[in-house]
């Protein structure tokens, strides 16, 4: 029995939607164990979301409609990207060729911009501080992403996610090309930064000196805050999928439309996402937190690796 293409595409979005809180909960639990704490339950994010959806949404005095619309825009943006990337199947689904990797990045950036705009709209100094930091450091990430995509596009002659993954799967030699390896490591650093796992940001606390992501949601409550937290978990999982299924290890995806093959790809997706998350958790807890201005040096390293990837490609090492 074959899975209808439209149903498989809907399953990709549903898998990301439902598994994202589990991945976040598992990472938080492992981080606590690494720090010698008992930590929250793995399913705690689901309980938190259920509690928030039952509460009332409050808006700061003077906030405009942007404040209430931003969580919906961000949540929707993050759910659009799984339509464009190989989440469960290695063959393109109906909307798989509707956008390239840069288009997916633009949609993710739109979600982040909406959250930052809502934080600035509140007038709260801490929320505005997180918004300002997010936009500033986001600008440092963009050149690295452009060079990474440029390198991989030159290697694969396309910037469509499904086609990029297909080239990497074609042979091991393609996956271990020097230029491709440099680009993959650079994107690894980008994801490390974009998910708040670099040893600078305090992503799981309210310490003002290092918080970025947590500060932007300071004034949100109830269902709006639930959408922001759920959207953040979805964005994290989407970045893990892009790192694993497009740039690094695009194996384990369903190669046929058989129902069993497509459904088997769901636990494989979860296993790969947890594997990437555990690596990030170990890195995040292996270093003391640095001063915030050190993030420029970190992103400079990512940009240098992406630039080296282009250089190696043109010198014949691609």
C-alpha cells in the first residue's frame, strides 16, 4: 500500500510539530544530567504547553496588534519550512520544489523577525535588549549561511534541498569532499549559534548578562507564549533536520511511497534529531560561559570555514 504524496507531506509537518517538544525535553533532561541535576521530565514541554494554552493572554499597555500577531506569524513560518526540505522522504513531495534552501532560510528569518518586532513593541527594556541582540547576532550569521549555501550549490549544481541531499547520497566520495566538509562544519557552527547552544548565551535561564531567546518572550503569556515556545522547539528541530538530511547525513529517509517505509522514517528522524541534540548539549556544557562580545569571534570562525570551503572548491579540492 502506497502513501499518497499529499498525505506524506502532511505527515512531515505533523512529525515536526509533535516531535519538536520531545526533542527539546530530551535535550533539557540530558543537560541536567550532565550538570549533576535530576532535571525536568522528558515530556515536561508538553505539560508546559498544555498549561499555557489554558491561561489567559495578556498584552502590555500600549502594545499594538503586532504583539499579538507575532507568535502566530512565527509559528506558521516555522511550520512552512518542513514542506520544502527532506524530513521523511528522499523523493520530492508536491511542494518539495516550491522553494530552495535560501527561501527556507528567509521564512525562518521572517519568524525570528516577527518575534523580535513584538519584543520591541512591548517597551520592556529586557525584551528590547533580547530583540536587539537577536537582530545583531543574526546579521553576523547571514554571511556564513550565504557562503555555505553557495559552496554546496556549486558542488551539487542546485540549491534545492532535495537535490542537494540526493547528490550527497549518491556516493560517500560526494559526502566527504573537502569543500563539502568545511561547509558542513560551518553550518554546524551556525546551527549551534542559532539554537542558543554556543558557550555564550544562557538559553535556559533569566540571567540578563547572556539571555537572548528568553528575553524576547518576557512580556508574552498564555497561548501566545505557548506558540513562541512551541515555535522555538520547531525551529530547533527544523535546523537539526537541515543539518542532518541536507548537509551531513541524508540517509535513513524513506526511498519509496510504501506506508511502512514512510512510517519507519519517523523514528529514524527522531533518533537523528536526538543524536544531533545530544552533541550540542555536550558542547554547551563542556565550556564555561564566555562574555557576550565573544560571539563575534565565534561567528568569525564559522565565516572563515565557509570562506575556506569556497576557496578549496575553486582550488580543486571540491
